[in-house]
């Protein structure tokens, strides 16, 4: 199955380290981050699960639920989490799905049919409408940057509420772009903090929600 941005995130029922999860029901009105791993006890993934555990408080403040998946059993997951907590000096505090048969990995199109299972290293951001807002697939050799995932969620939440887009390398608090659909004459009413008209198609304004 080939998923694209804007598609409904496929629903599933999964066994996790925190009990059975009915995915859409579990998400409720929250945003979701689903990130996947090809196997337990893999070194880069060990650091990633630990890094994410240190960020879950921040994600929770943005109404984001975190869910990991790895293609191994629950028993294996529990042993791996002990290792992660020990080596990464943290406490994994979000569910890890057991997907030993690659059922959910295949549902999300994470497994390349002609390559080995190590292609299962994806991140999905899912909106409260259950639609896919971002998909990134990483090589095995490169650990994921979860600050970037957090940054994208900040952007997605901002741009869902205002007629703006965020420029390259934008960070919370920096100026944003007024979308082309907004006419020049509408700008003072919509963006009372002021704006800069760099070009007719590139108009910026201070971040409107702070
Ligand atoms: C890892 O180090 O996490 C990893 C190694 C090989 C394949 C996939 C992941």
C-alpha cells in the first residue's frame, strides 16, 4: 500500500508494551507520532527510543501522543526497553508496538518489497483528523532528529490555525510567511502585528500566536 500525505492513516489494533491499542481510538483528538524500527537491540534505534523518551513531556504539551513500533515480540521489547533505559539514562514512557510479522509495517508501506527489512525506519506525523501530515524514511545509518519532528508539529499546528506557512529552518518565535491566498488589503486585519512585503509573492509577518 502506498500512502501519501493527506491520506487517512490506516487504523489497526496492536499489542504494545502498554496494552492493546486501537489506534484511531487511542489517538482521540490528539496529534500522533508513529516511528518505526526493523528490530529490537539495534544500536541506532536504541539511541532513538531513548531520545524520544526525553522529549515526550514536550510533545504532550502540544497534545501529541507518541507511539513506536518494532518488528519483534513483546517479550523482546520488554528486555530491550530495560537496555534502553539503562544505556540512554531515561525511562521509555510511551507504547512500543510488537509487530513481529511486519503486519503494521506493511500496512503503512514501510517495507520495501525488494530490499531487506531494514527499510522499516519511518516517521509519520498524524493529525487529529487522522490524516498523514508528514512521512520521512531514514537510512539505518542515520539516527533521527526528533527536535525536527517537534519543529514540524509546531509548524503544522500554527499553519492549521492561521493563513501562514513557515520558511526554511523556521523556529518557534521567528517570522512566518503569509500564504498567497491572503490579499494585500486583507493583511492589516489578519496580521495586526505588521508585515514585510519582500516581493508580491513573499510577505512575512511576526508569528501570530505569541
Ligand atoms: C540500528 O542501528 O538501529 C539499525 C541497524 C541496522 C538496521 C536498522 C537499524
